[in-house]
C-alpha cells in the first residue's frame, strides 16, 4: 500500500508539472452550486406577485393564461441568511432552480453548508470574476460605407430571406416588444452610429453584467455588439436590422476568460431577471459542450433537454411566456458536430445557419437530439451576414449561428408586435408551419427558413389579402365577418373589387379607395350577407388584376 500510494503521488506530481491547468482545473474552484430542497416558510406569496414580478411580467402571464407556481417564488431569505452566517458570500441565486451560487473556496465551510438541513447537494461551478475598471472611448465617425438602393443596405438579403420586409412595410418593426440579449459583452455599442436611435429613443432599457456584478456591459467582447447590430441596427440604406424599434436589455452572462458551468448559472440568473422585467424574447448566441474543467464536459447523450443548467432554465423561461432563441452552434465541421446547451431545450428555438442562397452553411451544427427531437428548429442566414462596425457608418461581414439566431429573434419580435395576442407557443408553431421544410424537416436546417409574411397572415382571425411589391398573398382562412386587404402604399390608391360565386354570378362589386392606416393602408369588406359557399375575389388595383379563391362559412 505505501508503495502504491507513493507511486500515485509521484505520478500526480509529474502530471501537475507537465499539465497543471488540466489537473488543477478539476479541483480548484471557488464558486459552487448549492441545491436547496424546498421553499418552505417563505415570506413570499403567489397571492402577492407584485412583490417579485413587474406589472409587465404579470400581464404577459395573464395574456397567455399562464398560472403562477412555486418556481416564481424567490428563495427563502432565511436559507440565504443561514448560508451567509457561515462566512460564505452568495454570488447569485436562482428561484427557478431553487439554488444559489456561493463564493466558497474553503472546503471546511463547504462541508458545513452540506450539513444544513435544507441543502441537497453541492457541486463546483467555476471562478469568481471581480469588477474590472472600464474605459470610455471617444466616438469615431467616419463615412466609410457605401449607400445601397435598398433601405436595408448591406443587410437586404438576410432580411428578405425571411420575408420580414413585408411586415416592416406594414409598420411592424418590434414596437412595444422587449428583447433580452445574453452575450459576452457589447464593446463600443454606446458610441456607434448604428445604435443612435436606440439610445436617443431610450430603447436600451437596461444593462446587467451578471459576470462581474455591475451594470457596465460595454467591455470584454464585441460579440454582443455584432448581435445587436443585426437586430437593432438602424442606418437606412447601409444597415437595417430585423427589429429596429424594439426595446433591448443587454446582459453580460458569458465569462470570456474561461468556460465553466458558472456561465450556465449566469444564464439562468439573467433569464429570471428578464422574466421579472417583462421581456418577450430572449436571444442567446451562446452554447456549451466542453469546458476548461473537462469533468464538466457534456456527452451527446446529455443533450436530452433535462441535463444542462442553462437548458433547464431556458425551458422554464418558455413556460413563463417568453420565446427563447438560441444559436444551434458552429460545430458542423468539427468532431462534436451537434448542437449544444441550451439549444437542446424542448421549447427552445435552436437556429441553424444558411448561406446567402438558403443552403446549409458548412459550420452550422447538426441535430437531432439523442431522443430524436428535431434540431435545429429553424434556420436563417448566418454565413456572410452584415452587421454594424464601430467605425462610423461602416458595416462588416461576419459568419456564425451567433448571427442567424438574432436575425430570427428580431424578426420574431416584429411579428409579435403585429400579433400581440398570440402566445409564445402559437408563434413558434406558426413559424415552423410556414418554414421551407415544414413537411420534411431534417437534422441540417430543421423545419427550414420561416416565411414571416405567411406566419403573419396565418395568425389573423379574418381572411386577409396582402398586396406587396406587385404580389398578392392571402391566408386561406374560412372567413366569417369580413375580408381585410392591406398594402404598404401610404398614398390613397383606387381599387375595383368584385366577388363572384361558384356559378360566376356577381354578388358584390364596388369601387373603393385604400385609406392610410399607420404605415400601411387597408380595405375592409363585410361578408355577413354572403351565403356559405365558394367565391372568387377579383381585385383590380395598381394596374394589376388578381383572382383569389375564398370560402365563406358563417360561424354562429
């Protein structure tokens, strides 16, 4: 035994000398996850939700008929006080997980924590990151980007691939929607021309550095800045994002100095904060598969929607009425190949990447999950995407599912502003149903590239006809009260409309004129007097004639 013990000590010493980071990383943590057993005797009550949720968050639940439950209750303050009484600092707490992250490098104190009657178990998370001094840079304004004919500028293809420009033309650009972006930092964003309208119109609603514990997020990484650019960038004829009029919360959750489970806990903490603020859409261009401490690494079988800390939090976020949009990952050419955490969540929209022609980008991660669920769910352009540069009016090309996800998330925000009464799950279904591979989803692009105009029309309760850029689109509804016809011309436009029955008999005819309604114009044709049956609508406007089938069924 002594010989074996001494030999083992010699081998371990040699390994530490050769590769100290890998050996020590698995043992020397200072932040730990403490799982609690219950929320008994909490002073908070589901009858008083305003004590822990904003009015907007409560309204989102009511609108989607979501009931409050125990996961909404904050952790019992008495439990936190008992842990702190041991001389241990609480880094973060998660009511959804009923867990706390503690700064506790002392093994003796961790043993004391384990003995508390309300503690289930402890596991390592990673390292503490103290607040860093930040720098403020002067603004650099240089007109180095060429104007384009399209109002979207260099971002035209990535927007129009989703048909989101139609909704923008109808006046829906994310107004009234709150988007939370989780990332590693938003360097220089405060001084960039592309975000002038966000700051001037107070649409940067809040900033939270979960890593260092302050509110300065304009540091550490420009990745989040690039993500914000494809969503909220607003430089007409140079760059226009998919949701330029939404409100944004910027969260720094990613520790750019190393990959550990701490970041997943940060993710959940940010999601809970986003929920309490009333956020509608979370964009997370993040993914976790391997870590600096290899003991934390996931295996493919772990992508089951129930294992990853961030995955569990992401699915709870969807249960609270938010939509979670997450990058599928960029492992398509690597040995891992597959999506990561939290893209494997049951209700998370994992987003793959295409090139500018709509074919899968080689780097985009594959699905499915080990339990054979469709992943990615949807896809958008992620190769050679354009976003804002920090230098004046300049743009730059970038690639990754980190950017296909926010392009889609911003478009979803614009769609939700057009359909505010739809639930998050209804919108997810509408987008998947409208996508290019709805009938034959695969492990490359999932259900494919969604069509936001089709999703918008499908979401309407009445029969809608949309006239856009010389084309007519309609939603094939069985109408009961009226036909609505919309287009994006803001000037009065004459139109001739007639309705004939299946025998060709004219049953309705009128000469009408579109009246401006916000950023678009609309006609409303009552149909109460039409008998049940099949009809043809003939529309003559803007020097074009369209014939549209229409089935009338009165609902009593």
